């Protein structure tokens, strides 16, 4: 889906990415390859009812057991494409 980055985002690019994620108005997560949350939009934290950072938490911990397999498959497909 997105090309692999060999270098980190510049500070300006990172701010733009966060701004886009917030402007989406939906629950948006930025994940690492292990499925750990790097960033969660304010809408995401509001929907979850969490007042603290979700960074470092595996996304799977926020998903019901019944839906975890489907989400894992979708995430793997996104990483591979």
C-alpha cells in the first residue's frame, strides 16, 4: 500500500501527517509492523474513552476477540501491498 521508508519523516512531514490524520474526522491509527500503535487520532482516543496515550499498545488489545483474525488478515494485506 505504501512504500517502505528507509529514513524517518522530517519534522515538517510528521506534522503534516498528524494534521491529515486529525482532519480525517475518523478514528485513525498509525501502526508499526508489529501492529503496535505509534499514534492514535483524537477521535480514536475519544471513541475508546481513553485519556492517555495509546502509543506502544498493540492494536489487537482494542479489538474484540471475535474480530481479531479479520483485522490481522487485513493489516497483513495492507503491509504486503
